[in-house]
């Protein structure tokens, strides 16, 4: 008989039994000789959270351009980002993923589009950091090929050549993609920083290789104006014409869709990464989450970059998503704590095309977050207490049944050392 691990005594949803990296029972689990038991008294257990949009490298530039909207914010930060190297990216990814894991996320989609001086070893660095921490990574090979001299927003010294991007993406996929712990994604940055050639060729490459597609879309009214001026079309129509809609695509933000566009996104099964705190920080607007979900679109939560969401972890986004949805609807009944948790788990997993993740049910991978909840004992609804109560870090975090956090401590990374390394590198950039 195989040895079984049992998370015992949680307030919600009860016990969890795990064998061979998968959940086998949920609720009341009978004792069995040989079980390895973990005391989860005074805890709440959820599926590991799924972060559908992040920029890990931005841990190097937190707290800058705090009064800017997106385009001015980018213009201030691009010259600083141009100075980073692969070691900087590794340090930022290590600390960022460590913090995200402590905040309960087991899967992270990192959209990395700064490739310093064409050094695409930055993607190896990010994948390596994910392996150290122990989380699943959706490694989005971001790119920009439309610099200022050709009408784009980014400076010419942070963009790459189209052919080099496509070649690099295919090489990285062959080297790193395993479809389980490391998932390579084809991810040109945004309509205002890439050519139509790159968008079209990227979609063709992704579909030839069986990879997913990701980009920023409909984040600001400035982006909408840019698309109307350049193409005579709104952002979604531009991407539809380039083959960028379908169940293998998810967009970051998706704020400025009209009702007909929401219908089309939902009908296509295209996902949206909702990033409420970053959108609020930059004054970008509020995503129509309830309308998108009603349309059939998979909607997940994203941190976005720590340079526009300095907390850098997903847990606070549960509460923020609830507040933003109610504010947009003008109704306290529009969105519930259970809805927020769904965005952070199954909704995000669906957006990433991983329908097996984000679930506490037999057969699902044992990606599990155990939250201390002794301070919530006075609240009758455990999930409402978790979402609406104080921010917290996990007591335990498992990915595929393996310990990533045990008794509040990371098993694979020295958090203090990772933070010290990051601080030293960030201070070097302060002179910019």
C-alpha cells in the first residue's frame, strides 16, 4: 500500500488526502495505518492560487513614477529597465516568486518583455528561480520590436529585431517547456510596442508549437486612441484581424471593452487577467469582471508588476477584486467572497488552459495552500473570513504534493538572502 499524506483538521473544507502528488480525498478522511499526517487545526485550506499576470523583474523598480498613468509611467521606467542584466532578473525572480509563494500562489504567469542587449538567458534565469522556489511557471517570452523611431512607445535600445525574437522564442520553448512545471508562452508585449508582423508571426509560431498566447490589451484609453490613430480600429479588432482571439489566448487587463467586445471575447473562450490593484494604482479603470464571466470568458487574477503593485503578491487581489466589482456595478450583491476565490483559483487556471489546477478535488494535482485562521474563529463563514479578513501568509504550501512552504518557512530559498541581493541591485539602479 502506498504511503499517504493527510492534511488533518482544517476548518474548511476538512481533511485532504494526497498520494503520488495528487489529491485523493477531501472532507472526512478515515485514519489509515502508515499515513503521514499534518496538523491543520485552526486553518483554512484552498487550492493554490493562480497568478495569471506578473512582471517579476519589476521588483527592481518598486515605488517609482507613483503619480503617472501607464504611458508616462512606462516612459519613466524604460530607461532604467534598459540597464538591468540577467543576474538582476534572476535576483528579482527569486525574491518575487518567494514572496508570491508565501502569499499562497502555486502557479505564476510571468510576462517578461525586457531582454537586455538581446541576452535571452533571462528566461533561463526566471525558470531557474521557479525551480528553486518550487512553483509552476508560465514563462511568457515577451517581446517588443516597435521602438520610438518607428512610432512605438519604447526607446529603440529596449526593442529587439523581429526575426531574432521569433528564433529565440522557438529555442526557449524547445529548451524549457515541459507542459507541467514550466510552460513557455508566446507573448508580444502590447499593440503600442510591437509590429503587426510580430503579432501575426507569433500567433502562427505558437499554434505550430502548441503553445499559448498572451499580451496586454485594452488597458487604457491612451492605448485605444493609439490603435484608432494607427489602424482606424479599436484594440480588440486589431488583434482579431491578426489571429489573436481564441481559447489559446489570454489578455492582461481587458478594461476598455464595450458590450459587444465582451460578447466576442466570451464567445471565443479568450481569457482575461484582472489586475485590480495595478489598475487602481495607475488610474487605468475597472475591468468588467462580472460581464466577462457572464459572457463565458475565463477570468483570473493577476498581480501585474511590483512597480505598479508594490505588494507583489496575489492574496490582496482577492479582496480588491471584490471591492472593484461592487464599485463598478454599484451593488454589494454583484460579487461575493466565493467569486473572488474562484477568480484566484479555477478562473485563473482556465485562463491559462490548465483546467486541472485550482481545484480541491480527487484527481487534481496537490497544489494546496494552508492558511492560518485562528484569528477568524469568530467569523461564521470561513471563506468570507479569508477573503475579507486581514492579509496573511500561508502556513504550508504544496505544489504537486511537495512542500514549498512548511510552517511558514520557504523550503527552497533563503528569503532574507534573496531580499538582501535584490536590495543591493535595486540601489544600483536608484542612480538612474
